[in-house]
């Protein structure tokens, strides 16, 4: 049985699309670059921001770093709260915590933002550890997961599972020796992305996720 559950944040515990899109538009405008179409903006939800600016827009490293700085400039003030808890997820986390599960956050978002968002939307009481990326750094998802496991003191990974909404969560978990349950709450992943990445299961809502976790 999986008794330790690591959660992604954007697209898993919260619906962060509005804030991320608004901050991306702000960043592109500050850079003097055209704002990409919505399907490109959607790809930014999940991977590290700097990687997204480089991979999806073709920016060199200095331009990508400026884009990240502009994004965070608005996100720190407004974007972090242009957000909402995923339906049923605060309640699910509370129930799992009451059943004795160990819950933790493993997000590529800068850790100070993770702390504020988890507190704002009611997740903090259920989470034993909240792990994000360092404010300045170039961490991949697997780096965040490894740090989360270190803080939890987990060396035996047989009872640990990741829950996330993008292939980066599945791949990062696999790199750390963990299975990952994919969630399709908001359609941030392209159709079939999670299964193709090797997700242990793919679920569509909090109720389906709860049934899977309680039976595995």
C-alpha cells in the first residue's frame, strides 16, 4: 500500500491557469515579444519556467532568465492568488491525513510561492513537507522530488507514490524510482501524454484519485 503521497501543485492541487497566463502575457510584453497563442502558453504549466521560455519560444538563456524575472515580478504580487483549489482536493488531502497517510508537496514552483499558495487554499494542515524549487536555481522535477524525499527522511520508497498532471511529474518520479498517478483535472496535458509517459494510472477527478489511492 502507498502510504506516502507526493503532490504536484499547479494543475494537481490547484487550477493555476489564470495567474500563469496573465503573468506570461506580462512577461512577453515586458520583453517586447509577441504573446504566443494559448496552446503554447498552456505548455508552460508544469516544467520549469526557464526551460519553457527556451524550449517553446526559442529564447537564449539570458532572455529566458529575463522572462522568468518579469513573470515572477507580477506573480509575486497578483498572479499567485489568481488561482483556485482543484475541486475536492483540499477535502481529499484532509481525509487522507486523518487516515494516517503522509502527504507532501513537490513542485517546480519557487518554494516561497508554494508556501503562500498552500496556506491560502487550505492544504498546509495536511502536508508534512512543502518542497519547491529554490528562488534562484535550475532544478528539474526530479531534483525537487529528491529534496522532498530527503526532508521526509524516506529511504525505503516502496510505499511512496507521486501525483501530478504532466509528463514531467511522471518522468521526474521515475527518475527517483517512484510510480506516478496522472490527473486530468484541467486538461493541461495533451491527450494521452500521461499514459505515454508511463503513469501508473490516469484519473479524471478527486473521487477517482481517492479510490485509486485507497486500493493501492
